[in-house]
C-alpha cells in the first residue's frame, strides 16, 4: 500500500501547498501524532490528507476513518478514492446512518434518532418482521457478492442502497458485514464519537481505536458535536405523551411517575421563571434528584432515581415491541423519559454539566417547557476517541487560532499545527469590513437596522448575480425585514425560516440558485444555520456574502456559567474559548459560502465594524484576514468598491 506521492497522486498537477500538506501529514502519521490544519476550500485538502496517510509505512495494516457532517462530503471521499484506484488498489465506502440506510418503511418513517432506529431495527429482526434482513440468508450468494464488491472497490452508499432496493436486501447489514475488509470508511462523526454507537462500529470493523487513522473534515464542528452527543433534553410535551402512553397500556406506575414529574416541572417554572414568556434557570442536579424521589414517595412509588430510570426504559422497550407486533407506531415517550432521567442522574454531581429548566414560545405560539442536561466540555466525548486513535488529522477552513481548537477538544500539546495559504488568486477575493454599522446589542434600534438595510441594498445592486445575506440570529433577520429590506432590494428575496423542514429548505435553495443566470437573487439566512454552514454556492450561485454582525449570544446566566467553567479549565481564556471563539467560527463559516472553486470571484462583506478590530481579526482564516479592507462609513463607499472589484 505504501508508495511515493508521485506514484499515487491521481491528477496531472499537484499544487505546492498540497505537497507541503502531504509531507506534514505523512511525518505526523509516521510518528503517530495528531495534526491540526487550516486551509481554505478549493485547495484539495481531501486528496492531500488521503495521500499523506497512504504514503506513510504506518498506514499498512491500519484503517482510515474519514469523519464529516454531510453526505456530500462523504461521497467526495469515494470520488477521490476512485481516482486513486487508477494508481493503487484501494477500497472504501461512504456510510449513512442506520436510519438513512434502512429501506424498511417503519424505520424511515418512525425512528427520530439513531438510537430509535437501532432499537426499532433490532426489534424487527428479533420478531422476524424485516424481510430485507431475512433475505440476506435466503439470497446468501447475492449478499456475499455485494460484500465482496465493496471490499474490492470504492462504493457510494447511495449506489449500494439502490442495488439493495432492487435485490430486496438490507443495505445497512451488507455494508456492516463488508466493513472488516474496507480500507477507508467515510462516515458521520457519530459513528466514532457517540459512545453508544462506537463499540458496535469497532466490532464491525474488527478493529480497535489504536488501529485507526482518523480524518476529521470540517473539524470546527467537533466541539459542538461532542457537546450535543453528551447532552439531553426533555419537554413537557414528551412528559404528557408518556402519560398518554401509560394510560394506553394501563401502566399505573408509569402514569404516576409521569404525572408527578409534569406537576413538578410546572411548579419549578412558576417558582423560577414566573409569568415571563421566556426564561431559563439553573437547577442543582442532586437537589432535583431528591425532589423527584420525594415526589415518588408521595405518589407511593417505591423506587430510587437510578432504578426508576432503568424501569421506565425497560417498560418503553416492551411498549415498542408490542406496537410493532400489532402494527402500531414503534415509539415510546416512556422510554424517552427513562433515558433522560438516566442522563440526569448520572451527571447530577458532575461540574462538567449544566442542569437547566427553561420556558420559551414554540413554533405555533404555545409555551414550551424544557428540562436540559447540557454538557460543557467537548473533551468528555472527544478525548477518549482522540487519545485512543493511532493518529488524527483535523482540518477545516475555519480553525484559527489552532492552539484554541487543540485545547478545547483535548489534543496533546505536541499536536502538529499548520496554516496553509489560500489557493485563490488574489484578484478573486475581496474582503471588506464596513464601518458605522453593527449588531451590537446596545446599538440595535430602528436607525441602525435602516442603516444596515441601506448598506445591504448597496451590495445587492453592485453584485452581478446572486448574493447571500447571513444575519446573527432570526431576531436580527426579522429586524432587517421590519426595516424595509424587502422593498429596498431589487432582486427576488428568498428567506430562511425558523425550524424550516429540510424539504422546504431544499426548495428554497433550488429557487435561489436558479436565479443565478437570470439577474440574480438574495438569500437571507442566519449564521450557524444549515445554509451558512453546509451550503455550497459556486460561481454565480453566490457572487458575494454579506455577514451581518457577529453572533455573540445574549449574556444570560447559562452563558456566564459556560464562561466560568471554561475559565476554571483554561485560566485567562475562559471568555474567549467559551463565548467569543464559537461565535467567530460561525461568522467565518458563513463568510466562506461563495468561495468554493478556484475560479470563483466573490466578495465577503462584514457588516460590523468590530470585525476590523485586532481581537476579532485573529480569529479570521488567513485568506480573509490578510486581505481585509475597511469601507468607510457613508453612503456609496461600499458600492464603489464592489463595482471596482466586479468590473
């Protein structure tokens, strides 16, 4: 497998920056170290990372796991492997989650999470109710042929799913059985970082963590992913659903527990938040456990908190099985209640977790009450994987400052850090910070929103085709609309909505992109949203990005507790690591939506004077920081600069 770069590089030309990256990765893999790389989109990081690993002698006998967030990124890995295969024999597969790979309508329709999908799938198999799983034994030769094909060549998950639909075989099971023979697996972060899924994944690979070389693509996402995987939420709607389920199954114990908990939650909201429509308060984890146990005693339920959680989970599993047997919807709110209480109980004494109660206004205007277990430290989830792996490569276009990323996810101090210059021609990038405008909380008002709308309208008029506008929040987005943005822009306006479904958002983006050849349009969204984080808009699909403000969170009690925790872990850097840096990264992700291909000529416009300060600039990727200009306060200045750039 080991070869020189010139022997295996699959394209006619290799850029000097790729050679540098390959060499750095190979040296790190040779030594079993961790690498953190920042390089912009378009420089060829995926093929460079694969070649850097495959040219190391240490790659022999080890598996490569390529983690990313989107299906498109996973499929890109398979495309690169297919190009490599012209030079060396290599196999690989892009995986989807069980829910996405399963072709049973029950799993696709009713499983809301990976855990739900695993449980429903397991129950269907035990009951002999999954024809696609049963067919693997009945059509043994065909299943074996598919597994061998995956072991021999790079395979897209979608191709495997399509074949399995025709053959009426389980694609997840076929892929699972083939994993032991595959060199490269492109998969979601959850396969490795979810502690419930990882053991099964490693068993299917026939590997230990120490056998793996892990590539973390778009690694700026890892801190949030790690925190989300260790956190949990329970709404009052879920508790009410558990009460209804208990009535359906005539389960008096579960009903008394759910009803008692619902009353307890409502009392806590009245005491801590009162009549306010929205608010949140911290709870003491251990104190809440004692209050729940007191409530149980009053309800004549003889069970301690941990035993109660396990009993509810078991009851929920029985209900799911019963519903499957009788053609019902395979969900259980009682099971969800049990898993949440288990999470609360196991974290109640740990300072790395917040325990909160909150009230907010839901999508339909109704009050929503939540109990939350929020992890504070990404290292809880990330460090066991990173320390256990043979070597890791973290790469993204927005990781600066690299030492902060290294610290926050728990990499060792000797991790190799590297910045790589942008491959974009200098004349193809314009980065501008506009003076006189901001979304700073104390400055928000009608006058500032109208000024922001004026500057956005200037940008829209000066850009040849499509333009993206990403606000710090839906509140700011709505402020721009209220200040007359719809009337001021002379192009079609496509507006991202709160909690928009994937299907509706896909239609929105198709409509926006279709305008690129017809005079252009405006996409209005939010930083940290699906379109500012995962959307690709090459060419005229987005000639410019307007980044409205910096998405700093409100200075709530939760925010203060997060900062205090980070300060306890990283003295002197708590505010930067826990508050400022995550916001800067969301801003930078939005800024990178238009530069996707080396031929893209696009402008990035920061509508906030704070971006020009030294404090914020040091968090910008080098391809933006090095080119950042200042547009003076005043009507017409931005329009003139954009007109010069595009002409």
